[in-house]
């Protein structure tokens, strides 16, 4: 090998090294950016959790108690664009959550907690999943209204169906001219396994929430009569 060739070889070796180091630097930069974003999300989540618990403690203590059972868990927008729950975690997209007012965010969290209380972590085999979700959302939102929560203006509720069970509302919705116009604000908990690969429908979790519903029903001072009866019948 001539001196010129070996110098060229060395310089291309150096270029390859610089390229590799640059690539590693970019990757480290990305990693660092991901870590910073992750830390910021965890901090923001913790602050939201504390603020909401303090709010429930003052206004509706039963909600403070129930909210302790779900861990707020931010997830990537690619996985979930709104929010959902598996009965242990309250999964939410931080970008979506940031677009909501405090009132709407608290309502969404309360809505997911009451999906758990109402036994919606699993679902019957229905012909129309969207219609079942609408029926369950209606059931939950009527309970939240009875609990005295302020309903955001876009809350899904069918006034003629107040007091009816989700199954009844599902049947009633068969007469709806176009259910695709009715929007749900979350992912139905029973459909979560389809979005997050590590979550599976868990019957034990459903049973645990049934026991929790019975417990809060027994403490009749805590709940309005209609809500207490619903929890008792779970
Ligand atoms: Zn819902």
C-alpha cells in the first residue's frame, strides 16, 4: 500500500469514526430529550393528581377515595388519543389532557373511575361496540350527574333514558337514526386490550371493583340514594 493510499484509508477511517460519534451523539440527544419529556410528564401528572385529590377532598370525598385506586399513567398519543382504564391505571394522552379545562379533565377522570364502579371493565358480546360504549357512557354520566358533578357541555346523555340500565339503553339506541354522530370521550375499558398490548381483560379486577361499589353503597351518607342503589345492585 502506498503512503497516499494508507493516508486516504486513515482519513476515511476517521470520517467513519466522526460519523459514528455524531450518530451516537444524536441518539444520546434523542435519549436525553425523551428523558426530559418523560420527567416533565411525570411531574405534571403528579401535580394534576395532587390538585384533583385536594379538589375531591373538599367537594366529594368519595371521589377522593375512589381516585386513590387508579394510578394516573401518561401514554403515547400513538397508543391512546384520549383516555381509558384497566381498573388499576388511568391511561391518558398528555397532549389531549392538556387541551381540557380543569373541570373537563376532572370529569373525564371521574367518568373513567365510574366505568370501573359500574362494572364496565369487561363487556358482553354485542353486535355494535360503539352503541355499547354510548350506552355505558350514558349510564356513567347519569351517575356522575346524580353525584352532583358539573357536566361539561359535550357530555353524552340521553335524557329520556335516565334511570335505565346500559343494556336497556343499548336496545333503545337501535332506534337511533345515526349513532356515529354521538361522540364518546374515552376508550371503553373493555376495548383497551385492543390499544395497549400489555393490558388484558381481568375478571378479578371487575370483582374487586364490585366489592368497592358494595362498600361505598353501605356507607349511605356518602352517596345519593339513586347512586347507592345502583352500587348495591352491582
Ligand atoms: Zn366512557
